[in-house]
C-alpha cells in the first residue's frame, strides 16, 4: 500500500508511454458558470462540466475555468468552428442535462459503459485511466474484496459507485470527489473509489490528509469519452475533431501538460 501514487509510478504501472508531440492550439472560452438553456445558440458549443474535478475541469485561483478537459474542449471547438460556453452541474445531474438540452456535450471524465452507450452518443474516447481505493490511515481495508458491508462515499450515478455497489459496499451519497475524500478523512465513510490521477492530484495539494491510496487497480483500462444527446447532429463532427487531435498529438500534449503522462487510448 502507498500513501500517494506519483505520476511517474502511474506511468510505469499502466504501461502507457508518454511521447513528445505537437503543441495544442486552443481557442478562447466564456469562463464561469452559465445558466442552463434549451439548446445552444448558433456558433456556440455549450458544454456541461462539474467545474470542481481537478485536474480535469476546475477553477484556478483567479476563478477561471481550466483543466485537462477544458483544453480538449477548446481544441475541439476550434476544429468545428464554434465558441464555447460552460454550464456547471453536480455529477449526478450532469448527464440528465443532455436530454433536457441544457448543453450539447458533457466532458467530465465520463467512463464508457454499455448502459451509457445505449442512453447517449459517446464520442471517440480521449483518455483511459485506472481506478484505485482511498481509505483512512490505519484502515483494515487492503483490497476491493474487503469493502463488502463497508461504507463507500461515491456519487451515486458514477461508474465507481457501481463498482463499489457490485463489491457489496453500502453507498454514502456524495456530490463529488473532494466531498467523498472528506467523508473518508472524517470517518463518515470507510472507503472511496475513483481514478488514480484525481487521488494523486488531491494528495499533492493535501499532503497531510489522513487518507492513503491502495495499490490495487480496480479496472486497468477505463475509457473516457464525451457524451451527447442520442442522435445529436454534432456527434460526427466532434468525433472527427477528436480523431484529428489524437492523430496530430494535441491530446497527448494536453495530457502531459496537465497530468505529466500520456493517457490517450492505445487501441
């Protein structure tokens, strides 16, 4: 077990190789929280995010919305000739906002699952990641096999929440990752599952947090994609843009800038 997992160790254990690739060309965006509306104005790509999921999408010290996924969205928008507008929502209501036409696209670490493929148009994956368990210091939980009957802090509609439910844990509902870690740190939950980069980033910023990350990989290759309303006219355009951004090295460069490694899917 390890207190924290460095980005170098993530790279080594995941078998994902980093490459020095071309610089991304990212457009400007309308920063800050926007009120949801029905559809988007012509020439605007309206994007749903949590805005609190560091390093994927979050507000920096100046209040600007930034992150790995924000840079990818801006590069996509430039490719398809649109400006961006961001709508922030809690994770558990984020995907539902697509059917309500509050935005065109969700880019918020959406794991590709069979259930989501049926409900939404999922884009070409732009990342792959790995799951880990976070537990309090001194916990007797050493692997996924130990979580049966224990309290797991999770957003209820996330893939990690499903992983913990399948493992027999009792879900303690949480609005987001940071809140889940807080529940574990304060003893109101016994464990939380999430992806390794989020844990690593959190522990870099909170080195004294009374939580440790276990070495066991929950899922070795979780593909991450954008989500659109089923039948969206933008799906084909966005897929073409993501494919081009993979091929020219832009997404790999954004990965390295934000995460220190290349998380682009290899298959």
